[in-house]
C-alpha cells in the first residue's frame, strides 16, 4: 500500500505551510528542496525535519514506488527530476492548491485573496476567530508571531480543532480557483502577476463562486470609521465598537477592518474581537521590528511589488523622519520586467532626500527564466530620477552599507520575497537570533 506525500520545494513559504498542515492531519510527509542539492539548510527545513519529515535533494531520489502522490507548486517545471520520476512510476502529480483544498474539505472554508494584504488579513482573521471561540485551522502565506511555538512548528499554520478553516488563496498562478469556499475576503486588485483587466476578471470569476459572505475591497465605497494613526498603532470604529490595531500604517487598519467585518458577519462577539485584535502580535516579515542598529530601528518586510513597497515605505517615512535605508532584491526576472515602469515611479515618489535604496541582483531560483533584464536596469533608471540608489552584489555588501547609514531616528530595512537571506540580514543587523522557521 502506498504511503506518504512528497512535497517538491518544501522549503518554500507555501509548501512548508502545506507540509505542516498535512503533518497535523497525521500524514507521512517527505520533501525536497533545491537548497539541499548543495548541502544547504534553513530553519524551515530543520523545523520540518525535527517533526519527522525526511528530506531529499531535488534529484528525484525522494520519489519512490511507495509515494502516494507528488505535490508541486507552479514554480516546478515539467523537466524537474521529481516530475520525470513521478511520471515514470505512474505516481499522481497534484498542485499545492489542490492538495490544500483536499486537506480542508469538509470544513467551513473562508478564503482570503487579493493582490496585496492577504497574508495579513488571513492572519488577523484567524486570530480573531480563535479569540471568538471558533478554533479555526489557518494556513497562511506568512508566519504569524506565536504560531511557530519557539521554532518547533511552521509558523504560518494554526492547527485548530473546530469546523472552520481559513486559507490564503493565491492569485499569482490562478490557483485560487481550485478552492470552493463558503465565504471570502478579496482585499484589493491591481496589476502584478497579470495586467489589471485580467486580474479583475480573475477575482470576478472567483467571487461568482462564493455562496456566502464576501468582503470585497475592490468595490468598497466606504472606509473605516474614525480611522486614526498613533505611532506604531492604528484605530477604527465598527458598529459602535473601537478596535485597536497594534501595527503601523493605514493599510493595516484597512486589513483589520476587512477581517473584523468578516468575523462579525459570521456571528463573532464584538468584545471578543476587539480583545483578540489588541493582542494580535503581527505577521513575520510584515513591517516586523527586529531590533536596533546604530540607533536606527531594524525592520524586515516581504514587500516585493510596487503597491506593497509604496505602502511600507510611506509608513516607515512617517515613523522615521531621519531617513530610511532599505535593501531590496527583486524576487524574479519576469516580475521585474513586468513591474519595471511602476517600480521606477514608486521608488521615485517615496524616496526622500534622507532616504537611500540598496539594490541586490534578482533572486535566481534556476530554471529557464529570461535573464536579460536585471537590477542594473532598474538602478540606472532610478538614478536618472534622482533616487539615491546603490547597486551591489552580495548581502555582505548590503550589511556593511546599512551599518554605515544607520542613524538615530532612522530605519534600516530589508525588503523582498523568496530570499531567506533577507530576514537573516535583518537579524544580524539587530544582533538577535533568527526566530521561528524562516
């Protein structure tokens, strides 16, 4: 009898979360990662191994006749050795979203999607429903502070024993359409992985499938009542109850507003929701304050598209008048090419004279990507716009520059997706141990 699920690219954010959810269900899980091909290891991989996951290089050796199914993401190419091995053995290959949909089948599902903010809203909604007694399973696209149990679990998953499930549904590969949720939140829509028209059409098709409550940020005509920002916190009122958001920026108030309205619509008690939101510890790599360096505050953030970068940088600029020194690594060649003009516009708008941007080379995950346009093109165009920009090659160079530019009243920031070296850089700058499973 076949036993076990093999997860390709198990070290990634989405795949590691799926692996944790499968482990919680009692599944036998194995996994591979390209980093293991060269003997590398991350906290995420170590965390999974400690829970009994057998790890393999991505050379096909982890797929055996006893493998029940191979789970892949859209990043795994058809010629990947594990794909070839699975086809040769007649082993089913399923997409991550399909496997997650199978995992939550039979539960009352709430899906959270949108171009920006979906990880934060998923985490907030999960914490709100937990505080209200729903005890949901939550599978998020980012680790939530406290869910990692001091590094013994993948922090993007809340186990949950109730009949509810909350999942972040990804629009980047259109896999959100695999899910059949009862309720949904659509945070917003903008051009990112697709053009705006295609993105709007995708979310419209998704919404048409939802029989229950839909909080749709694309079509909002109102805004949070009595919205105000105070330092690193925000506040708003809903149905006569004031809610405190222990995170900076107006965008986080909107995220919380979406989550509160959904939880309220599902029958959660307002006083319990307000208390749960006040105790929300935040999402890792979402304007996460890591510590200090040379009198400056060290912040780590996942921002990787123009909208996310604009929201984060604007929030930081308001909080740190002495200046923001940020390093950013584009997370892929195709996204950089697609977003280039918008990135130039955003950085030119948000970077003040006191601010500086350090650009790393594009994060290269291998494969057959067109590498003809890289960070040097962006750096050149930003320089023409008057942005203080420095093109470097390594994280070590970034660390040296950021230590030199750290000033009291300012912030040094690591921006970017996919590269596990970015949060590690933030931790080194702050002189702290990396927390959780990165």
